[in-house]
C-alpha cells in the first residue's frame, strides 16, 4: 500500500506497524474507529484486510487531509472527522476502537518546537483518562479498545482501564532488543469483560547484531507499505 506523508511533522513508524499486527490478531469487523489517525496507516491496513466500516478522526486538519488521500488512493472507504476526540459526538457506536495516541510525558521528555509533532507525541494533548472515558461512551457492549502506549506508564494504564470497566484481556510488551527495557506496550481491552489478563510472549524487534528478527520481518512484509513524503 502507498502512503503519502508530510515532509515535516509526525510520520508513522514501526509502532504503527506492530499495532496493526496486534489488532489483526482479533480479526476486527463491524464499525471501527481510529482515534488520532494521523496519515491513516493503521486503519487503512485493517480496512484492506478485514470487513470493517471505518471511521477516522484527527484534530489536525493537515493529517486528516493526508489520511483521506491515502484511503482514496488505496480504494478504501472511510468516514473522516476533524476535531478533538474528547467531547466529539458520533451518531453511532463502535465494535472496535483503535488508537496510537500521544503518550510521551511532556514533563519528562524534551519537547519539539514543531507544533504538529507536539500534538502527535505528548500526552497532555489527549490525556489518557479523558481518552478512556470518551471511548467507553461510544463502545458497544463487549466491544474492543486496542491501543499502544509508553510501557513505563503501565500502572496508570491498568488503573484507569479497570476503573472504567475496560478489562485488559491481552497485553504485549515490545522490546528493541532482548537485553533492553521495554518502551512500548500494546493492550487489548474489552468493555464489561471479566477475563483474566493474558501477558503474551514479548515482541523482540532486533537481534544481537541489530538486524530485524525474522518475525518482525514477516510483520513488515505482511503490512507491505511504501511511503512517499510530499506536501499538499
């Protein structure tokens, strides 16, 4: 699939591809919402492989323009919305809600001077508790909320999800190398579920030589994306 991206501002990376693979394991169907869609890579890949009615939302008009263009050139239909997800009113509920939200703590990470990057990266632009409360309002009973976040904040994530009755059913930690700390966690939670949480085998990205491990190469191969940078 071909994806256009801006020459400056947030561009998708391997996190998006890993999240796409994680979401795919749940075989999404029905109404799907992508929050903070960026250029649309995750939901477009899902729409290519699964029978979903896809809705996307982003607060940055430039990113939504790229996303709509990318859906169009890849012949995938979508219902696009411009605005802040928190407080936005949708006229339907969703079976699947997915997101690669901004999750860096602006108090502990040096911020970029680029407004687009700041909005896409730092959690104060979409506080997690506000995100979860808004998700809960538009998620169907037993619906899935699947997202990735900063591993170091796992205690906060679990506390908020449990408080809002979004039960984490599957958790996968991502490691750049086997001897490094995890920087990313992917979580699939379900509204009203009582299941125990499954901590899956970790996703290790690189081998000791710094090359992608075979399983990660397969993820990239399955995604089959090609990126072009250019400004509208």
